[in-house]
C-alpha cells in the first residue's frame, strides 16, 4: 500500500510517499480501505515535536478516517466487510495512522458512516465532533435555553460545537475574525457573533447578556482565550477548554466561582480506556448528520495522499476556513 511516512519530527519535508505492507487485522480490530482523512492541529503538532505518545518513527500519522472495511479481526461483531465507517482511530503509539491506503482501527473507536455524507465530509467530523460533544454534553451538560459562547466559531471544533449546542436548544454566540466567518457561523446556528479583534469582552457581555455573562463558555481556539473566557462567563458559570498547556491567571475564575473543564479527547487512544464512548458519540453524531442537523465545514482547497504535506502547510498557515480534507482514491 501507499503511505505518507514521517521519518523524523519537524517540517513537512520529512514526509515521504512510500510502499508499505498492508496491515493484517488483529483481535478487536478492522482493516479500513481509507477513502479520506483530515488534518487537525494535533496532526501538525505531533509532526513538529513528537510528544511521548506519538508513533515511533518512521511512522504513519493521521487520526481521522472514513472508508470501507475490507477485513475483520477476531471478536468483532458490530461490523462486516463492506461497511462504510468513520472514526478517530490512529496516530498514537501502538496504532496505525490514516495517512495511508489502509489502516487498522479498534472497532470500539469507529461507527457506521453517516449515509448523507460522502467520505471526505465524514472524515472531517470525528476528532472535532467528539471534542465538542465531550465539552458541551459530557462536561458542561448544557441545557435548553442556556447561553453558550464559543470562541473560534468557524474553527474545526467551534463550527461543530455551534451546531450541537443549537441542537440541544441553547442560545449560541460565537467569536470570529471576519465578516465571512460571521456569516458562516450564523448559518450554522449562532444567534449572534463577536469580532474579537474589535469588540472588548465587557462590551459584548453587556450587549448580548445584559451584563450577566454566559452560562457556558467554550474555548475552542486551542488555548488563546482562557482568561477572556473567565471574564465572559457569569457568576457560577462553566468554562471548557480544549488546550490548557500554558499559564493563565485564575483570579477571575476564583472571584466568580467558575467551574473549569479540560477536554483532551485523545485520552482513550493514548491510554486505552473509555474507547467505547467514542464509538457511541459517533453513532449519535451520524444520526444527527442524517437528519441534516450536523454538517462539516470544509476548506475550499482539497488534497490527496500525494499532496498531504501541503495539507499540513495549509492548516498551519491559518488561511483555511473549515476542515482540511485529504482524499485517498
């Protein structure tokens, strides 16, 4: 099979398109003929720095996958050869990655692909959907009528979070950096938007919540808005972040009695615990997608396995709007 093999951590020049043996299924796993994958910030962060749980090199990266099962290992009963599936199932030590024509996936981590989405669309959803789901439902337990602020509303996690919160009946607001992104997030279900480059937190809290603050604030930007999230939350409100590997002043959090939740959706992959929950979330998300209540936002530029290094560059540039997708013919 063809695969993009990373030979050392660093720049995209360390990728090489090579021929590797097709992996054989093991107990509890299925083999997927990859039709599409997507690039997330964690993909290029692993490529750059190689955290302790990264695949051994030379190795194949790629978390998100959508494709067709072509072999089933012993003990797998929920899937069969020919099933179209999607999931976030690779790119950590001990697991094969999706940047290849075939990958092995723990059957607990995948679900049947939404019938209403094609493979590139399905590949855009798993990591960001699981992250947003855990943040809003498993941690913050949002309720109908609550006010929810999403920092980074047009981003990967953010654009899914808007749809999930709106589906739950919350009043959703989002920060954006341009009028184009404001239009996009309103179409996805945001009641109103904030251009964070021109409006101070105090101003939009007064404008949108009559100075009360938001019930739930989700920092979906990757770690730049935690202190502003504290400022925007109401007294005894909740803040959820997807990145907390930096210093922040917790004074406002203390003064308001806020709850802070940290979501790191890769924990089941890295530690091997709770993997069934990811499959369950993806099954529910597929049902929402087929009811036209959840859809991915895809960047206008498309890539193939051969041009996967350029897909990394595209996402790193900050110019992508929506998920960067890689098709594997």
